[in-house]
């Protein structure tokens, strides 16, 4: 009888715990920018389907795309501008929310693959050329933010392993290689797009 009661208590506890889980998908839109030798600014959009084990812990995906404009590289005192570049991230992401209620800070960490490419160039000065190849690399992305109701505001720093070398040929025929970091920063506003068993 005691074993039966104990089994019933464990089952009831497990059932109660199972009611805490829910599924949520957030959509995000924001701004992206790079720093270092290659400076560019643009827009970012993403989607984050997540499984919440409870109100404080989630595990899911982040799929993000970024388009950056007006990038420039300083080569021998002259600015060489990159017309358009793109970033795409495919990340497995975990989050931890502090406290209870609708408004609470959170921290997240994403791990996954990045694709970065230079789509077009617009150079300053005659007969100047620049070449940056596309790259696919592993990286990770720490995140800090706050959620309030159905919305969230956060910043993500994408740390992409490795660096690129831009080969620049100037108008006088000089060839220069400039190291370019693959890292970039995103500030975004998210909103709840879908929920299941979500309170």
C-alpha cells in the first residue's frame, strides 16, 4: 500500500511538472553592424522556435539572416567601400530567464554554422578593385536581453571563428591584403509569433 501511494505521488508530481512545458516561436527584426577594419551597417531578421521546459529554461533554434550596406575598408589611406554583404546563422540556442512574471531579464547562448558573403562592391576611386570570398564557418553567439509580455529586446554578439583576407588592388597597381573579422553585433526586437500550451 505504501509503495502504491508513493508511486501515485511520483506520478502526480511528474504530471504536474509536465504541465510546465510549452512551445513558443518568436520572430525578430533589428539592426546589425560590424566593427574593426570592415565597418558596415544593415538590417537583421530571424525566427526562434523553442521548447520551454518551464518558465525559466528553453532550448531551440535561431535562424537569422542579415543584409549589410555601406561597408568600408581603409587601404593605404583610401576608403574602399563594399556595396552589399550578407550574413546567415543557423544556431542551436539555449536560454535562461531570471525570475517570474511577464517582465524578466534573460541570457542566451547559440552554437552553430555561419555563412558570410560579399555580394557586390562599389569602390571609391578609379581602377580600384577588391575581392572578398564567401565563407562558411562555425561560431557561437552570447545574448543578453529582457522580455516583457509578448515582446523581447536583446543584443547578440556573433563570434565567428577565423577571419577573412581582402585583397585590394589600388589604381597605381599596389596590392594590399587587409584582415577582416567575421564577428558582428545584432540588436533586435522580438515578438511572439506562435505558441502551444503557452500561457
